[in-house]
C-alpha cells in the first residue's frame, strides 16, 4: 500500500507500508493442502513472514506518534498479537498489537543513524506463547538536504611563482557534505570564488588556478581569497559554506640591478696590497636575495688589467680588487665606467637591460721602502774559487726623495759570503759544492739619510740563490765497505765479487770510473767491466788459509774528470776453508782499523789535561783546608780569649773586651793580617811548671788559682799551656786549636752525627762542608 505524505519541507514523499503475509507452504510457495491430516507422517506446514522495508523522511516534523508502516498477517487467530523487539522499541518505535500499525515517536536524523533494525513477533495474547519465530526488518531514514558543505579547514595556503602563465595551479580546497550522496543534489558540491576572482579561478574539483599572466610579486606579494562551496547545483534551496585562501607569489629573478649612484669615488694609498679591497659598488635589486645575480663588467675593458670587480654573493655588491701594484709616481688617478646586469633574468624576448656608473680612484702617495730590480736573484759560482764577486743586487727608492740605498745581509751565513753596501755579493772563502751545493741568502735594502743612518721602516728584502758549480776535486772511492771471502781451494778465474765506486763530485751521465791494481804482484786480478764496476778474480789459485788468512789488495780508482782524480783503496780479502760444496767452514774476521784524526787526538788530549788540572785543584784545596798555617801565624801566637762564666761582656756593642776576628777568620777559612799591637807587658799568665812532671792535677790547680786571683786581665787559654800534657802522658796534645792545625788524619765528619750542639764544630772542621759556607 502506498501513501503520499507531505513532509515539512513541502514535498511529497511516498510511504511504503509493510505487510505481513502469514501463509502455509508445502514446498510450493502460496499453496495450502486440503487435508492436513491425510498423511499421518506429514509435518506441520511452515508459515512465513513476507516483509518489505519501511522508510521515514528525516525532515518530517513529529509532535505525536507518526505512522510509518503496518504489520499484517494472514492468520485469523483472534488472540494473535504483534510485538516489536529491538534496541529502539518503545523509545523511538511502537506498534499497535492488534492492528500492527508501526509508529515513530520523535524526529530522526539520518546523519546520526541512517537505518534501524527491528524484530516482529506474533504471540498468543493469553498464553504469551510465540506463534512464530521472530523476523527482522529494517526501517531506513530518507535523507533531506539539511547539511551545508563544510571545508576541511578554515584557511588554505598556496603559492605560485610570479609571472606564471594563465591556468597555473596554485592550490586545492576541499569541502565535504554530510548528506546522502545517493539522493540527487544533496551532497553534490559546486565551488566558486567569492573574493579575488579577478586574479584567480577555481574548477569543479576545488583547484585554484591563475586567471591573469602578469602577477608581479614586487607590486603585490600576497592575495587573500574567499571561496564558497554550494550543494544541490541547479536546484533551488541549496546550502553553502565558505573558507579563506591565502596565496603568496614566490619571487623569480625578473628585475635588473641598478647602481645607487651615478659616480663612485675612492681614495687608496699606493702601497695597498693585491689582496686588499679598493672599494664597493652598490646596486639596488628588488628581487629577493637568492635571485640577485648581478654581474659587473668594465666598459671597453679599460683598466681591466689593473682592477677586478667580483660580486659579493651575500650583499650583491661589486668588490673592486687590485690585480697589480699601484704607483703614485706613474698614475695618480684612474677613471673608467662599469656596467651592471643580470644574465639570469627571466624576461622573454626583451633586450637585456644594463645600468652603468663612473668609477674614480685617486692614488695617494706613500713613502715606500726600496724596490729591488728583480723579485729574486739567481747566481752561479765555481767551487774552490778565491774571493770573488758572485753577483750584484740593486734597489732604489721609488719615491720622489730618491734616498740612497744600503744593502746588507739579513740571513745567517758561515762567513763565506758577505754583501757590500753597494749590493755586490762577495765570497770571502772558497766554496765547496760537496759541503753545500746551494747557498740561499736574504739581502735587505735600506734607505739611509745623509748621515748614512738607516731610516726605520724603509727596508725591503729579496731572496738570492747561489748555485755552486762542481769541479772535479774529489777522487772516487768504494761505494761500500766490502768484506769479500774466498775459498782456499778456489781455482784460477774464480770471480770473488763485483765492486763499484762513488764520487762526491757531481756524477753526470758521462761519468766513468777506471779500476787498476796498484801492484801487479798479486794472486788476484781486477777486471774493469766498462760499466763503472769491476770484478775481483783469482789469478793463480793455490791460496792457503794457514799461510795467509787475509790478502790486502790495493786498487786504484780514477775518474774521467778534468783534471782526473785517482784514489787508492784497500780491499781486504779473507781466505777461508770450505767444505766439498764450496761453503765457508772456517773464516777469520779482519781486525777493524780505527782511524783517528789529528783534531780528535787534540780534543782527547785537551779533555785529559782538563781532568788532571781539576783533580789537582781538588787535592790542593783539601790539603789547604787542613793546613795549620791557614791563618798565616805561628802556633804559639794563636790564642783564644775566654771570658769568665760570670762575665757576660758588653754585648754586641762591646768591641774592646776581646778580639774574635782571629777565630772568625778560621771559620771563614780566609787569610787575615795580624793586627799590629804596640809592645807592652805580656798579658799571658806566666807558665809555672809543676814541681813534679806528670802531676797534671797540681798544674791545673795552679792555673786556676792564677786565673782567679788576677783581677787586671781576662783569663786566657794559651797553646803553650794546653799543649803541655805532662811528662808521663803518652798522647799528643789535647788542645782544640793545636789539633786543628796538626797533620793528624782525625775524621771530624763524625761531629755531624752528634746533634745540633756540635754543628758549629762540624762546620769548622768537617770535610763535607762547602768552602763557600757563610756565617
């Protein structure tokens, strides 16, 4: 059954009702048996639901249950009732159990859910027993154009090179419509440009294209477009959406450089270096930096040999460089024109534009150092020549002052070469090519004033190379120290070895050596091979290891130089015993001859003599320290001034109580002159020998009594008192002063081990202390 319902949009939508046919089947659809019980084994016929889909328009306004379909059955059971089963039953869909009418209770959105699946059940109203198995059916939501197209992003970005041809793709925009694409026009989208369509266009796929050919980045680099998307093209009531598009023109190299000034002026000193910058030429190029490719060139090539112009890739400026030195005395000013262009500009068919400017370079005068006539010099001189002029260098003052020039040698030399102020290079001694084949020197040229004094900072250097030419002044000699051996049973004609020679002189391809024996009385022969080598051959044989273990062969080697040089070389040939295979079984090594030059002998003699002198000085110094006469006085005159224990003296300021200079002189180990003293009474205590020889105790008591009772002078300790040990003493003197001047070999170094209290004695008498010890 088809009904026509008017929706809220004002259109008619067909509503297809659903009918349920409840029938029996015996294998042929639609047929029913006349006698159901005729065959006792016949099964109960199967009844089938026959369904159609239900549809609902999403645009239908629902304020009360809205009929969308009907369930029907062919059964006539009055107790049969219709029941719906499913997730959305009673919330969205309901059914009249008696009539089978299906209702929707609220509005539906297809974009939320496009179809619903339900189950229909036929049950007995009394027993609630299912009369048949449930059957599923679908309710589809018919789409309405209720969604406008939406762009996938609010703002799109695109770029295109400036000056692109018409129809060049810039970017693409995309919009989507949530409506059903199967319903005519609901989801079909049409694009159009709302703002900016005078420069760009858009096709039905959303691709934005250039609409004009002369988009210039330097005039406008960015364009803001508004594009729209509308559904249901060609129909009334379509929906639309909009988005923004930002298009950026990318730069191409389409603009020529232009000089910022019509004339550039520079001033540069004449001594500017070739690597220095003279000036910069500025140009204006409105293209972006990566598209600035300015090229500078000289008009008519004038002064192109003096200056160069290179483009700075970062600043696009022309850097004027110097290709050869400037000379104020020759040219004071340079004037020339320069052009600037860009060969990589993208301009179809048109002529290449150029910009030109004038360059003025003023050369400033500078007081320059001397200038040599050549950057470097090369001379040749024969070796062994006496003092001679090797060559001549010349320098001059390039300035108007034209000062005098003095030449001096700046590099170190071994004294063979000198440089005269005039520039002459002179050899003072004969040069030896074998010592040094080349002499490299540095000569300075100095500007001098009227007093011949060098002017600071006005000096130039030049390099001079001197080649020492060879003379044949060296005889050839063995190329290596040969030690040949030969079997004592070697037959005549046996070749012992081949020898070769070297020459310290320069060996040219035509150098030839000749080998001969100094004496023909030999059992060996020297055979010259005519290739600068020679073979040593046994002449007669009959060699015996017992008779002569070595044979000394004198060989003359001469060259073909002018004059020819000859040397005599000794070849020591060892005679060995050999086994049957010819292998050496018994050989003696020759004693090595050690040659000592006269200079070496002199050096050895000088070293030995120096060692002997140093040894003698050490011995004399030690004996001098032990000498009792170190003070230059007699033993009897040496005395010590003693102060009584209760007398402290006058301190440091008391210089009259006693004289310690004598003792100090001993400590310093120096000679002092005895102070002259006026004659007067003897201050020494009279010596009173004890009555009995050997009675030491009595003698000491006597001396103590004299010292205690003498109130006029200070007590003294004298050598002739302490030197008296008594007639019965078997030891020598115990006096510290006399023992210090004796020849005894007492080892006073032991005082160093007795502690700090004996340090003074150890310093005075110890042998280990330095003679330079200061107190």
